[in-house]
């Protein structure tokens, strides 16, 4: 992945800061900013938590509803004595020995399932610190005198270890998928500050039809239909409309960040063939740039003759996944706390497949200035359409959002997919991680930790409203997953556990698993359409409205190089006899 070049960005921002400071002194006041130390920190894989106000505001009525329901939300569910038929449970371990970590994480996860349960599928997330060809450290001697070379494992060995554990339990037909992880493993307990770790997620979905699938780049084309997806592994009966009322279909996907162009084409096909399915996934991560990244896929152990070597189950090309539907409901959404600054622009010129924007035109204002992107940025700063506080925040991080609603007349009604700016040139172009097309509408974006955290809080508040509304269809939270981008966590917030601790506080009885990755797959929340707002309840806990509870934008699924993808799974409860 391309790294940001700091010198050009820092030089450009410093020149604007210096000019602004001089202009302000002439006007009789000064700005308390050091143009030397206020450099722009860019990351190639970055969170979509940005400065300014979060873009998920609650109405006064919704906020009142939430206050009325707070005690019910924080207390145990009325029917938590019910036996959950559907469960999504997680176990994790930070043991420095890979085999011990997998065994411990699997043991913790399996304890949360009813005795004798055979999982419907398994997700495996392995920190890249185990598999870096010994670069991380020296010899490790365990308490029972075993000797290991730190960092010398392979992902294929991780698949062999978990497969051996499965066979010992008699689980010879349980699909396994997952990928490498960068940074800490996420769960319902606090992170311990280690980069090493393993997370095992087990799903028990007795009322669901599960279909593991794999897409090879050489066999895929844009014209795939449902019959082609059936050949890839997705059952012909997967369509959500064929399930029971209120049931959802879910697609989990795992890929490699260097295959993002291919993955986007696959997602377009999935949106066309399965438009109503919830889609969520992650791209393989790594703790350091020198580590390897791979994703894993093993549809069944039945046909595996030798589990000691499973290199054929580890990939850097293609897309692997698990599809399931029946007996469940799901919310899958990407958190994107973006705050746009300045006006919208139309892209007029690009190079290098759209990854370099050379010329833009301001739209939606009387000026309609035209020129190089950073010339227009500087003009917006001096004209005041980008305020001074926003400019200061932009010196720490600057991104570009591509509008999903380009026909909107009002700039603030646009919704954006936000991409990191890797580099800029003074009075020149901007360099992006992902390409844009001539004619697309774009806008500069910024972020800060406080508002990114606020956006997560408001997202959870809406989920709490919906959790009560789900009682109408007698579904209870069965488990959750969090796929966070590498730049979230301590890099964004300055402390650990922000992503998972808030969720655990609001949903104390819901198992949570996940980790940090080099990109996530998901759909954006749609809160602008009143017909797609969360279902609110009156004082008697009866639904005030009907319709979609917590829907996504009907504009497709995206690869997000910045952001966090959440999935909250609901299942049917069954009273204990």
C-alpha cells in the first residue's frame, strides 16, 4: 500500500498557516498555532472518525424515547431466561504461543454454546505478530519449558491447529473463514495492550441455511448471475425474500487489501444479485509493514486428507465468505463520523486511474472557482468557507469524500464515501488511495477523536432503540462483531478500548468479537429517510410505526479504507421448559 509523503503536505499546510497568522495579526488578533509543529499526519489505512459534529443526530422525540427506555435498556432483557436458538459467541487469547492461544480462544468460545452443540461456522482471526518470519523477537521459553521462536509461525499452521481441535471435538463439517489481524484483538473484555492475539468466533444458527463460498479472480466477471454465485457456493435459496417474515440474509466476506479493485467488482455483483442481503467483512491486516497478510477459507474438513499442512487454505487473492439466512435478523453498518469542510467540487481532471486529481471546479456557490485541488483548498481557507478551527484540524488529518448523492442541491445533504489523501503538492494535485472519476462530486473532510467517539455513541443509541423494537418480533441480540480499521483505537483516541468498551457498556449481555484490519467491507447507515428510521415505541412499548428498522443506503456495499464495520445479530428466543 502507498505511504503518505509528509514533506509536501507539511510544507503546504505550513505556508497557509503562516499566511493566515500574518493576516490575522494585521487584523488585530492572532491565532495560537505553531506552523512548524502543526504538521498533517496521514495514514494509508485510516479511520472514518472525523472532526466536527457526528452525522447521526437524534430528533428530540427519539432522544425522549431513549431516555424513557434507558432503564429497560441497561437492565437484563425481560425474556433473557429464554434459550437463544441463535448464538454468535467469541473467545480470545493473548498467549504468546500460537497453539496455546488458539486452544484457549476456542475453549472460551465453545463454553458459551450449549453442551454438545456443533457450530454452524467459525471465524478465525490471528495477529500477524505470530507469523512474521521471526522478526518480532527471540526465543520464548514457556512455564512448562517449551521453547518457541517468536514470530516464526505461519498462517497455514494456525489453520492446522484449529482444524485439529475441531476433529478432536467431532466438528468435521464446520466451515472456517477469517484473516490476519493488525493490532489488538477486540472482545468484551479490555485489551491488554499486546499486539499478539487470537479471536475465535463460533456461530450456532440451527434455523439458518449456511453456504461457504469462494470467488477466484480468474473465473469472475461482471456479468455473474445467481447461477454463477451458486457455483461459487451460495445456495440458490439464499434470497432474503424467500425466508420467513422479518428474517435477513447475511454475507460475511474476507479478502486482501491489495485486491481492493477486484473486491469492489465482486461487491457490485453481490449488490445486484442479492440486493437485500446484509453485507459485512474485513481485509487482512498486519501489525507491521514487514508482516505478511492473508485470509483463510476451509469449507469443510471432510475431504482434507492431511491437516498438518493447510497452505492451500490461506490466500492473498480472491474473496472468501460465509452466507446464511433463516431465523435471524441482522444490522450491518459502517461507522463513518465524517465532517465535510468547504464547498463541493466537481472533478475535472485525473491521472493514474483516478488516484491523482489534477483539476476541480467549485459548485453550489456563486464563485465556481476552477483550478488545482490545493489552490481551491487555499482559496476556501482565505474566503472563510473553511473556518480556522477546521483548517487547524486539517493539518492533523485531511481526507476527500466522494458524494453518493451528487444530485442533491444543498451541500450538507450529500453523503460521502471518505478516502484518505496520501499526499498533496503546493498549488497542485492531491494523491488518493482509491481512484475517482471525472464528473464525480467531492469534498474535503477532517476528523478528531472526540467527535469520532460521539458518532459511535449515537450509533449505539439508535441500536438501543431498535433492541426494544425487536421485542415486537421476539428476537433478542445473539452476538456482535466489530471490524475496525487499523487507525482506530489508540492511534485515533489516544487510549485503548474505545471501540469495544462503549458497546459492552450499552450491550452487557451481548458477546462481541473482532479486531483491527487493513480495511473493512460494509454499507452506510441511512438516517435521512424518515421511512428508514429506527422503529420507536410508545409508553406501552407498542410500535408507533412500521417499516424498515435500521436500513442501509440503497447505493451499494463499499470497501472502506477508513472506518469500523459493526454487525449485531438477532435470533429467536425459546422459553426454557
